[in-house]
C-alpha cells in the first residue's frame, strides 16, 4: 500500500506498565505492476532481467520487493545488481521510473 498513511494515533496509559496504542490507518488504493521496460541493457536480455526481477504485469506492486530484486542486499546474489557486479560492472546503477496508468 504505497499511499498508506496514519490518520490518527491515540496513546492511552493502562496502569503503571502498560500503554494501549490505537492507529487509524488509510491504506489507499492497491497498485499493480504494468509494463516493464528496460533501457540501456546491452549485456543481458530483457527476458533474463525480467526472470531475475521476478515481477510481472498484474502483480500487486511492492516497492520493497522491487528494490530488493533490483539492488540486492540479500545473501543469494539473485538480484539485478549482483549479476552485473559479479560480471565486472562495478559502477552498475539502476533508476526505476514509476509512471501512473489511468483507466487501465
């Protein structure tokens, strides 16, 4: 839920050692992945990059998952950044561009 926000929070003391915390949350709309377009990739094909990315059209959008699969940080080196860096492209960078699609 990319647009989730906390509308209101309430903190209530419940005795000496306990506190009750209530949150009113607006989740916002769900977003879904549309088309994925790669540019500037000469070393690896779109097909391979899409397979490694593991995100496809129609999936519920998760910025956390997208960033993990693009930039890595995991132990498995199963991300886009790792395949480039492991092949000697130490200055590899990726700049995901998110665009809105309306009435889709």
